C-alpha cells in the first residue's frame, strides 16, 4: 500500500513537470497589434571587371526590370560606362524586391558617383525616378612622425620605411629631398637613421595617400642632413637645411629618380663589352630596368633629342656654368623634350632602354665642363651648397624649424620595430 502510494506520487510529479515544459516551449500569444517586418534588403560591394558597363553591374545583381532602365537613363548621361575603370569599387543597395535604393561608384581617390531614388514630386510622371551626383569624399590631413633605421636586413631606404609601416611613395619623396647630397644606392650603410614628419591624407578615417613632407632628418655616416619645409614671405614653399640654406643644389646626385647603382664608372681605358677593345668610357653607367624615368640633373635647355649610332636614343642638355649633360641608350624621350625646349631639374627627359651599341638595358650618363668630359660622380661631389634664406625671413624660419624639431620627438622616442630572424 505504501509502495503504490509512492509510485502514484512520483507519477503525478512527472506529469506536472512535463506539463510545465510544454507550457514553456509554447510561443507566447501574438498581440493583435504586432506586425512582422520583412527582411530589409541587402547591400553588395564589388569591383568593376574589364569591359563591364553599368548594365552589366545591374544585371549581375538581378536589379528589378522596373528600375534597371531608369537607372541607366540617368547614370549614362552623368557618367558613361566608357569611363568605368577596371578594379574600381562600387556598391549597390537593394530592397527585398531588388529595387535600387543606392548605387555608388568610386571614380578616383577624391570623388564617387552616387545614384539615389528621386524625392517624391507632385508631377511624378514628368520627373525621372532617380537622381545622380558626383560627390567629393570627406578628406582630412594629419601629421605623422616616423623613424626608420638602415641595417643588414633593411639595407635600403624603401626597406627601412616599409619596416616602419610606410611605402615607396614616401621613400621617393625623401630621396628627392636629399638627392643633391646623397646617392641612396651607394651612400647608405647600417646604422643610418631617417626621421620624417609628413602629412597623411585620410578619407573616413582611412589613409588614402601622402601629402607634403614637412620635415626630414637623415643621419648618414655620422653626418646629419636636415630638411624643413618653409614658405618665405611672398614666395613658394621650399626646403632648407638647419642653417637655412636651400636644399636645391646645382646638380642632383644622379639622373635616376631612386636608388640607382653604377655598373661601370668613368675611365680613360675600359674594355668595351660589345666591341671587345679598350677605349675611353667617359661617363657612368647606371643599372636600371627598361622604362625607369631619367631626369635632368639641373635646369637646362635641350640641345638635341635624337638617335645616334652608338648611343641609341640620346638627349643632350646645356646647363649654366659651361656644363653639358648627355643621357644615352634611352627607350623613349620625355614629353616635350625637343631641341630648344627648357627643362627643370628633376624633370623626366627620357626612359631607360637598350638602344644603340649595348648588351643590356642601362643608362649611360656623361657630363662635360667647357667642352671637356669630366667624371660626373666626382663633379657632383663638389656640388656647392644652396642659396641662403633671405635675411628678412630668418626669424620666421628659425621659429618654424624649432616647431618642427619638436615634431621629431615622437619619432625619436619610438624606436624602429625589431627585425625577426
């Protein structure tokens, strides 16, 4: 009797628990006023493929036929498909029934095309259902200070800056700053340090490019080179060293924009690699790939730009002070480089090639003084210092230099990232 009563009690408890579980699992009753909202559309992002048109993009994402032609009507008038560029990004926001809510296309780093549904109008039949506009991105400029060090694992300026999180664009700018004092292929050595304060251009918080280099310091073989960007009263911004002397030298360190290497130097007796005989080599050969830009080492007038039997495509320039420079074996001439034209220091006057009597691509560079060939590397070493800043601007420059010196603190106190083996 006692056992059967206990069994009955257990069965009652189990039934109660089961009933409670069923009640908990059941959905709550829906209030008559509740509304179930449908999925609120979707957003897709992609890049334009080769040969794509706006019609291709709309078809790819199954845009409703009611919107497809209306979008094409407005977008092709504002920005035709022929202007689309492969690898540029776009985005498309669609409603659940594949109606277009927004279409954007990145034209360039500064602008994008935007297509939106037109606001409701009283005369809807006469108004296009979509509007289009070219919009500028919101851009900001901020200052950044970084420090890089040359070592065995990072022996070049590019490698040292990449280690600090920067890219070749910044390295080229620095090389151009100190191009009158440093050959960035031959002169750098382990222990050299580069410190830079520069502008970075931000778009929606992400960096999209570099602005101006504001200040730079290079410690090279124990010597300290400085560059400060300063705008004299009534003049244009320029770069000066710590003493207020212009960084613009009469000659650049080399006729190649960045990190050239000399494969054959100036000599009065050298075995010619093609002819196999000893003859003078009255210039310097720089190893570089075909197409690398060749620049004028100083302001000049173009004497000639033509093909010569041994030198191939050759440019000859006349500079002040009785100097003449020649650039041989080019694959192409620079835009506007023709006899009588004037070129500026650093202007591209041609491209590295292998034309003429050569065994491979390189640049042969010659320098003459008063009609006589001189060693271009040795002559560049005698480069006189730049002109001093005007006396009336010296106080303002000193204040600007002191301000920029403080900017280096953050770069100096943040040592470069340790290399990994």
